[in-house]
């Protein structure tokens, strides 16, 4: 019997099925559910976390470290910035503990989201939608002449993890030139991948720069004024990673010169982006409310993903989306 602590944000539908979840899927295991606001540092939440074998959700990092009984910690996000710490990594390595995240939940929605925007911009769909809601001019020649094909264009994918890998699969039929960037190159990647330290070398080649970088000390303002200045004229940037990895002031300055053709931002700094922020009204800047990873069954997939890993954990098999 395993004790499972969670502060995962269950939907109302999931809450109504929680008893069934306990009885039919968790077997003999004990599930202790706390509100998302309870991160395991006070009261009963802290007490149960200290005695738990497994934690699922977003507990306080220090509380996880002090809860020595926890053998496996599963964060219900793709990003894991609060836990991306040297002491956290060393503790898990030395104690033989396991940490996983929920990247698999977001692989399809995020990769499809980027593909949708890339194709929409290529086919001038935002312009046509604006025209339909405004002047309703028949811009036949202009729209056709300004449309382009993605075939043979170059896409640079910053942060080539599970989402980047799936996006590369979706772009493959278009015969694009794909280059991935990651901290450590393993050598078995399906496309050409270069070290993050060599990013500047490849920025001038890219028609599309897709930023999926996580937030950590190495990536804060990674796309700064200097790196943005290396973009080729007419390049398009897409940011679905974390807002703090992109210098928005530098981006605004580059877009005002017209050198960067368009920007698509699903993440911003801060979030929500204030209504008066100039990026809202910058021509060819398109913003969505951190929705790239969202879909109607998102919360259900979180539970399914956790339960799949729970089954693997019980059998001593490799867990999906292992971080440490």
C-alpha cells in the first residue's frame, strides 16, 4: 500500500469521480487530497506530505526535500522551474528518488498550436480575418502575393525536448529544414541538434525561431537584444515556453523597425499581459493567453498520465517524463 499526497487541481467532474478513482484505479493505495493552495508546508497537508510515498501536484520544493519518505514526485506541469535546483537534483540522485513531470500531457496541444500559427501566418489568415471584420475589401492580388509556402524554409527549435520532437514530426511532411537546440546533445535526435551554446551561429539561418525553452537561470532573457539582432530580416518568432526567456522590450524595438516580420506570443512577462502593454497593438504581433497547452481533456489526461506512471512505478518499470 502506497500513500499518495496530491494538491493537483481537479476539475469539478474529476472531484465527483474521485471516490471511483480511489476504489477502481488506486486499489489499496491511500490518496490524500488537498486544495491547490496547500503546498504541503502547514497543518494536515504538511503532516501527510511528510509520511507520503508519492507526491503528485505542486508541493513546496523544500517540503519535498524534507519529506524523506517520498520515493517518487510527479509535478503536474511541463515546466519544473521551482524544482530545477542543484540541491534538489543532488538529493534525488543520492537518495535514489524519482521526479517526473507532465510533458506528455502537453506534447500534442503545444506542437499543434505552433503548427497552426505557422500555417495561419503563411496563408495570411489573420489579415483576412481582420479584413472581414473591418473594411471587407477584396484583397485578391495582395493576399495571394504575400502568401508563402513553408516548404524548404528553416525552423530553429529552441529547447528540443518532447514538444520540439513532436513538432518536428508534424513539420517533416512540409520538407522544412529543421534544427534543434538543447542544453545537452545526445546524438540520437531525429533532426540535426546543436548545443545551446551555439545558438547565435544558427539564428541568422532561420526563417522561424520557435522558443520552447524552460525557465531557469540560464534562460532568463535568453533571446535578448543581441540575439534578436542576429535574426535574418523577415524572420518570425514564436514563444510558447516561458515569458521570461524573451526580452519583450528588445522584441518590440526590433518589430518597430520591421526587421522581424511577426511575433507570436503564447507566454509573456508578466502574465496576464497588461491591457495597455504596447505589444497588444504592435502590428504583426499575435498573442494568446497561455493557451497553447490547453485542451478540453487536459485535466483528465493529467490523471491518466499519473496513473500510467503509477502502474509503472508499482512494476519497477521506467517512468514516463523522468527528470531526475
